[in-house]
């Protein structure tokens, strides 16, 4: 009976260690994905800011009023 108990304890201890290693690798994988998503989000924010600045350059109120002024004087 004692030998069976010892085998059971060793089996449970081994199973707990294997499960701990699995959780650790899963945690590392999730952390890697989180870092990748954050860096992608930062890159997309930068790209959006660049495109917003470009759009603001196209829709600059001073440039629009200047064009309307040149259209009115040419009539």
C-alpha cells in the first residue's frame, strides 16, 4: 500500500510540474502577443497622425479662403 501511495504522489507531483510549465509557456505566448499588438497599435497611431496632418494640410482654412479669394477676384 505504501508503494502505491508513493507512486501516486510522484505521479501527482509530476503532473503539477508539467501543468506549471504549460501555464508558464502559455503566459509567455500571451505576453508576446500583447507586446506585438501594442507595438502594432503604436505604429497605426503614428500612421494615423501622419495622415491626419496630411489631410489638415489639404483642408487648411487659410488655403481654402485664399482660393476663394482668388476665385472671387477673377470673376
